[in-house]
C-alpha cells in the first residue's frame, strides 16, 4: 500500500496538529476525518468541474443540496471507517519535520487554488 503513504502522512500531520497545537486529546480522530474529508471533497468537486468543462454536463449534481450533503456524509463515513478509525497512519512511524509540513501546506494551497480556478471557469462556461 505504498500509494496510500502520502495520504497517511496527511492524516498523521492533521492528527499531530490537533494533538500539539489545539491540545485536543479527547476526539482528535473526528477532526482528522472531518478535515481530510473536506479536502477530498474539494478535490472531487474540482474533478467534477474539469469533467463538466471538458466532457459532460454536471451542473445538476454540483448544485443539488441533497447530493452535496449525502456525498459529504458518505465520504466522511468511508474515510473514518476505512482510514482513520484504526489509526493505521500511526503505524508508519512518520516523523514530524519541516519538509513534510511544507508538502502538506503546498497540497492544501494547490487544492484550494485549483478548486477556485476551475469553479470560476466552470461558472463562466455556464453563463
């Protein structure tokens, strides 16, 4: 499962952030799964926007509140039960270092910027 190692590192860094910075000892796994689910959801919305621009019409899915809520809930449940709950990301003995923090920061910035750019481009194509 070497292809999952970057995602496990992201989960590890979010987990360490809530333990170290936020001093959250009770339920950090809920926060880890929520933050990682939101990042995954933004990446999927970006992918939907790219598909909508290039291939097919996906406006009905993106603007449907029921679709948004159920897909977020499904992603959160799947993310929590498949990756976070068993704390498998802690078994890799990752070290918290500056290089890894920079990669996580770049990933979050890239995800946010690509979401904004493709969402604006998709919205412009709708008009």
